[in-house]
């Protein structure tokens, strides 16, 4: 290699030799500047080491992943957390956040209902974003109103949300809890993943590619984690009574059938199997990669 470089330099004469050294010096200066910027000024250097704009997250241990799972409910702060330096889009309300609390219910009738619901709006002036808002309104706003009209027993309904921007991906996750008199608590989770630059939905396959992993690896993680949850549930049921039993053979656990997922600001993809989406239960399994 050294011999080849010496031959190359030796073959250069006159202005070509000076141009070669000027270009070499400029390359070194640019590399040095990039290194200094990444080290001291680029605030996402821990999770976006190549400065590609997508912060994919540092590798965590199994114990650290378990801590993230146990802190799942703490994500729901009814705010947006942005981990991107430049977020440019056409807002419907220029003075408001990209995601904000559009509907805030705090009402109670001591005989019939208690409603505490913070429901988000995606503040982007595009048809795809408006479709997301329509779905959120239909799912949560309309439910809150229907609960406040009930006159048969006491119902408690709560809604909270979290939203994150990571690179070009905006994720919204909305969690609701419904407790009707005489029934088990029903906890639902619904997610929306949106590409700010492309104005289109982001699929789980897209996030798997962004995370630089494979469908097979994610499928293995899902299978192992759900089996572990099933085993733990059986142990608890033996001691304390019947708990929600997972159907390990269900196709719902296949990557291609998974619909509830989101990307956090620190680069982790959460897959949520909230069994309350279809049954009266607050059981859920959370997969993180």
C-alpha cells in the first residue's frame, strides 16, 4: 500500500502534485471537523453514530430491556418527545406542537361515570395525518362521549398518550382503560406511525430495516418473549387463580400480522400485544428491540 502511494505521488508533476496535496488536506480537514462535531456538538451521537438521521438505539442488556418494559406506563405523559434536529412540515396550527392534546375530558357523575381522557391530535396538514386524527377521534373521543351518556351502572374511562419523533418517523401510542361495573378492566393500546417527509404510514417492516435487524430475528424475540410471559402467567395462575391465557399458536404473533408498534425517541421499537383490544382484560405483552 505504501509503495503504491509513493508511486502515485511520484507520477504527479507540476500543478497536479499541488492539486493532489490540496485535495488531501481538504479531506483531512473535513474529516476532522466531522469528528469534532460528532464528539462535542451532535446531540444524538450515542444513538446515531453514523449521523444518518435515524437514531436506532444503543444495544441494551436483557435486564435493561426488562426495565424498559416495567416502565411502559411511564411513557404516557400526554406530550411529544423529539429526537431530531430538523423537523419541517406543514402544520394545521403553527403555534402548537406536532402532536398536542386536542380533546381533554375531565368529568364525573358519582352515580354513573368518571372520565379522564387526554386525546391527541396530529398537527400535520395532510390527508394521511387527517385520517389518523379521524381514527383517533372515532376510537377515543366518541367513546368518552358515549360513556358520559350511560345510565346503567358506574363506568370509569381514562385515555392517555405518548408521541415521539425519531429521525423522520413520528409515532403516537394511545392507551385507554375502561372499567364497567361488573366487568373486568379492559385496557387497549393503539399506535400510529407516520413518515413526516413522505406523508405516509410507516410499517413494522420499515422499522425493522431502520433498526438494521431482520424479520427472522424479531420473530424469534417475539416467540421467546410471549412463551416466557405464558409460562409466568401459568405460575401465577396456579397460586392466585385464573389469569388470561395466551394462545401461543395464534397467527397474531407473526411479524406480518403485528399491527401495534411504535418507535421511541431513543431508538427502540415497542411491539404491544394488548389483549384488551379484543377481550375484557388488562393483560398485555411488550416486545422491545
